[in-house]
């Protein structure tokens, strides 16, 4: 075993104590909206609450705190990894760069002002919330966001590697004012980078490869279902290569109604499919598949001490907690029913 993994393992073991127990989140669900941050201040979130309270007002403060804490946890776990694993970890957390770039591109075609766009970015001006995904710093995001149009954004992204796959779509976006082709190119770039940077370093990375291909399967299944729901033709053009489900099977899925999906997709998500059948929200399907994926791999990865999988498991657990707390907060802020709120939660389902 590379001794660098031993150091990472030590940090993981110490940092796990900061994860919230499912029971704590359940109790948080029962409390009033104005008690949300007050309750979190008795936990490891106190550091972020103290540092960000002077920079944000509610409700933006909650989003900033949750993002900052998640990335502090991930940064602690991935501070030092073996050189052959570093590229994969960088690629994995690069999803936050991808999501931020999508927001900026969309804002340009919608003519949103810079200050209105920044509130939706995970990295925001003048705060310590910045993520370390990829190589884009908080200051870089400010400059990218200040570009006047999509072409300027793409040109600014070239030096970070994200702009190159977008260049060929600039004229199309100018003509159509539609960035969907760029969004697909970014997703393809992300997943292909994951596959290309995964190296069999310890010899036990097989489960990680299966996890990545399953992530691609979830993306493609969701695309197929969206194609059906919105009547898109040529749905095959939007599938990402590298998953385990053949294109012809995905095309078949794109022709099925909700009641037929149970026998067509490789995830046991009958409840999610039934909710989708009732209200037509595709997010039920995607969340259900991710729950099953995390349930299958999170404990397995966590048990592989001193491995790439253990580091990724810690990142996954950090993300699940952020999403769980966000769901609780949004439930309170928007007065969502308890029944609907329970469908948004994942933590107890995965770790219990």
C-alpha cells in the first residue's frame, strides 16, 4: 500500500466523527425554520456558520454554510493521495466546476446580471466557500462570470480544459440561444475524464470502475426517460459512452411508459417509479437510482481502508449529508409536505 493512503486514512477516520447521525437529522426535521442553523451550530458546522454569518443573509447563508462544510470535509480527506490517484480525485470533484459552468452558460443566454448569477454558483465572490474541483479558483470564476456572452465564457474556460470541448458549439448557441449541446458536451467530458483517469493502482479498484459505469447508466436512463416525456427524437444522440447499458436498450427504455419501467431498468426503485407515474416528476427516478447506487457501494467503499474507494466514499457521504440538510431546509422554507419531504431524503436509507 502506498504510505500516502495511510495518511489519508488517518484523516478520514478522524473526520468521520463530524458526520451527522440520521437521528440528528430526523430531530432537525421536527424543529422550526429559525432553529435550523441554531441546531447545526452545536455540531461541526459551527466553523462555517461563524465565518459566513457576516457575509450572507438568510436564506443564502444556509446554502453557503452547507456547501462550505461539505467541501472542507472533502478537502481534508483528499489533501494528499498517491500521484496515480490524484487525477481521478480531481476529475471526480470536478463535477462542481461542471455544474457552475452550466449555470454561467445558462445565465448568459437568459441575460441574467452577474450579481444575480453568482447567488446560484457554488463558488461565490468574496467568500471562503470556494471549491477545489478542477483548477478553477474563486477569483477565476469572478472573471469568467463577468464575460459578456457565451463565447467569452468559453474562451475564458479554454485554459482550464473545459472550454475546448465547447468551442465547436459557439456558433450554434449564437444562432439558437440554446446551450443544451454545451451541457451535453460538459457531461460527456466529465464522465470520460472519470473513466480515463481511473488507474488500477492498488489492484482493488474494480468496484470503483463499476461505480463509475453505473453513474453513466443513471445519466443515460434519465436522459431516455426525459426523451420520452418531452417527445424528443434522436434520443440516442444524447447518450454518454462508457456505461454498461447498450444504446439499443436505452432507446427501448425511451419508448416505455412509467408502468413498464420496473422491468426495464437495472435498479430496484418501484416506489420511485410509482411516484413518477402519479406526478410525472422525473427527479423521483433519478434520486431513486442514486439511492440504490449509494446503498450498494457506500459501505463497500468505506470498508476498503487505505484505498481510492475509501476516499471517494467519504466524498459521497459528505455530499449525501449536504443534500439531506438542503432537503430539510427547503422543506421548511417552502413549507413542503412531510410526505414529499421524505421522498427527497437519502441518509437513513443509505447508512442505516
